[in-house]
């Protein structure tokens, strides 16, 4: 196993740094029906922001729901049942954002169908739509071997983890894909490790936990030489 | 002089390295900030720290301050209150005076810029006189504009729509505007006199000088004497707590040169505190950063019971000092205080009193919340993140229509 860790990749992995600037649209909704109608119209970048990007924009500790819609249902509509439904929904189960949009719309539509009244947000707790602009640049960190890769994963900022593991899904137009597993697959094969990375249930992980989990998986699949420190 | 490298032990080498690499793309760019007060208030504090750091990074950054007479600041205070939802009345003469003062300031200025960031409404109308002086004009709103009084916003929107972009502290404050809007959270400087570490001796010396005994738990609110900071509500909360638990209340306030309402509110505070020996009102000069630092570190619980708040940097400062914080559930305070994790957000004097009692009786919980709060501030609300956002904003101004920019 030690050979695979030291084998030089055909293409080195260059870590990128990622600077995300949230952009509010100045558009808000005050009840669940308005949210549903707005979700049918907003740009996919808005959907991506509220489901995935907002975790980099502001990593607040102790938030119990994994996306902005679930959080809004719990805090503003004070509807825990809906928050639970929106939390259990996993955007990475779908191949593209068009399907993700349909899935969220289906959840809201079904939920509203059985309700006698439309849930409203308290004043001051409206849902405000955002998207983001992202500036990306090369970091000074690269990896030629899997051993280098593990060491680098420990050194890069959380924004790099975000960029290669989450933003990649948007960039590649494939919500199952990420830069890390793609690089490992194309340079080293290792189908079991690649599958394990792609099968991670990452939606509930903080960026720090994603880093630790990736290192743990490589460690688990490739043996003790790829040690990591937390 | 403080250099960027001095921040590395606090935020990590990688964060400082990132700033340098990002700034390499912007070498020599001219970046001008304009506001209306050189001292006092959160904006002046941020600029006094950010401008030297941006210069160190190789951007030609300057900070200009507009001048105005008391009548001008009466108008802009009305804008401020109107943006925060008060039903203020603006006459044609007031608006004309506002424009006139800005015209006079424009004649005095001779800068040219690649990007100018105009802070708050006071200097906003400069764009009408000085448009060609900068390639891009960005309006920065620090105020809680979630529910502005319509006539005030209608007037300001007529000016702001001419800008190339706007920046708000929270998405709730963003408006229907014909240009890109961005979110930039304010920040504090961990190395400033207000936030640097202090020794126990330094803290004791300040308390002694201000005549504060540590014989009971200290509840502290630091803020201007402004009705939106609700100092009278804090006194109400304190009186409720005192029925059950001994403690003392310190209300420490500074003065800002652009706030004519201060003395009036201060008089209301004195009246509300009458007959209560455990309430101390401290009127501190705007440069009493060292004293505020010591007070925050000496306090057992810090309160910021605002009823409107752009962001609430006093909350951030208190969190950075590892203190448990109770804040009004408004504006940026909600973003910072998460119940049972980083603090408590409350909706009334009663709620504030209840949480003060809760924390006084649970010192271990208070300590843990303080630690979590400090770490949250380290990653999200320090000046290094703010500088990064300024640099990103500058890059985005070169590519306003692009959502993904590869450098």
C-alpha cells in the first residue's frame, strides 16, 4: 500500500482558494406559499446559495438545520415538522439543480396541500433571497502524491475544502461529483476509495468535519502511512 | 505600527497569506472611503484600522471625512432614524441643506479613485457632484434598513440608484435597487486598544480610576446614549433582576460628533436610574477604548438590548472577550447570538432580566458560551475577514456581471 501513497500523479492537484461574496437580491417572501412561488422562478444560483453556499458564508455554531429553508421553517414559521422534512431532503441525491428545485417544490407543495392555512413568518423574519459571487485563485499548495495530498488537506483553508468539495458540484454540473475524488480516480484508480468519498453523507458535516472525514477515509483505505493530525 | 503579520498568531498564517495573494491582483488601485465622522461610532473605528492595513497590502487607500454644521447632522440623523423605521418628517429646506453641505464638501475634495466606498447616507449625494472622480461608486449602508420609513427611503433611493453597487450588513437590509448588492459583515480589530488582551492589573487600574467596586456581579451595556440602544429598557431589566439576585449595572456610553440626540437620551437614563445606588452611568469620551476594554473584561454579563441595530459591534467585542452576551433580537445581533451557544437574543426587558438571572445562576454555562462566542468571532468577525471582503469587492467591481471569477 505504501507504493500507492508515494506514486506520482500524472497531473498534480492544485488547491484553489475561494472567496465568496453573498449578494442579497432585495427580494423577500413572508409565507410558505410565496416561498413556493418564488422557488419556481429564482435563478438556480439562488437555490445553490441557500442549500449549499451559505455554509461558507457564515458558519454559525450550533445550527441544527442544514439549509436556509429548513432553518426558516423552524425559526420564522415555527413549523418544526416542515423543518424536519426540509432537513431530510438531500440535494446531493440529484444530478442537477433543476431536479433539486423540483424536489424542494414537491416538498412544499405536498406540505401546503394538507394545511388548512398558509404558515406566515413573524414580522421581521421574512425569507430574504441571496446568491453569491465567487472569486477563485490558485493557492501555493499542490500535491503530487496521495501522501502530499493528505498533508496539504491539513494545511489549506476551509474555503479550499468548500471549493473542491461543494462548489465543484455546481461547477461540474454534477451534484455527485467533487474535485478530490475525480483527481484520485483519474490519477490512481482506487475505485473503493473514490466510491467511499462520493458516498459520504456530507450534508450534515461542517467544512472542518469534511476535512477530517476525508483524511479518515484515505487513512482507512490506504493504511497507516497517510497519517493525519487534527 | 501594527502590521498584517501581527494578526497571524490570532487568525493563522494561511489567512494572512491569502490576503497578500488576493491583494497582489489589486496593486496600486486607488480605494477611497468617505464617511461623516473621524471618531466615535463603529464606522470610524473600522476605518481607522482597515485603511492602514489596506495600504500595507499595496492599495492606495485614503479616508475622507465630510464636514457639516449642526443643521446638516440634524437632517442626517433624521435619515438614520427614518432608515431604521421612525416616522420622521423631512422638509424641502432640510433636503436642500443636505445637498448644499455635500456640494461644499465636493468642492473641497480633490481625490480620484478606482473604487469609492461611501459610508451611510451623510455623504451619499456626493455622487451627484463627483461622479467622474471614481470609476466605480459603491454605497455602504451600515444601518438597519430592514423597514425604512418610505418617504426617507424614497429620497435616498433616488440618490443610491446612481451608484454601481451597494453593500449591506445583512440580507434583511437589502433593498430593491437596480444594481448588484453585496453583504459585508462589519468586524472588530483584535489588536486595537479596545480589544487587545489586558492584564488583571490593567483592568483593576481602570476600575479603580472609574470608581467601580467589584463587590457584586457586574452587568454592563456599552453604547451611545441613543434611543435605539434602549438604555432605559436595560435599567428596567436590571430592576427586575435585582428583586432576586444582587448585582450592579454599568451603563457606559460614548459620544459621537454626528449624533445630536445624545444629551436628551442621557437625561432620560439619569431619571430612570434615580434612587438606585447599584446603577452607574459612565459618560466616556469617544477615545476611551482602553477603559471600554477593561470594563468589558471585568463584566460578568454584557448586555446590548438594542431595539434596532445595524450590526452591533459592541456585541462582537464582548464575544471576543469571552463574555456571555445578551442582546436584543434585532438586526445583526441575531446573526451573532445564538441561544445557548454564543449568547442569548431577547425581545423585551423581561426577557433580558430572565436571561441575566439564568446566567448569574449558571456560571459554567456562561463560561462555555463565552468560549464558543470567541471562536465564532475569530472565524467570522475579525478585521482580517473584513479586509478580505474589501479586496473581493474590489475584484468584483472589475467584473460586475460575473458570478464566478477565476484569477
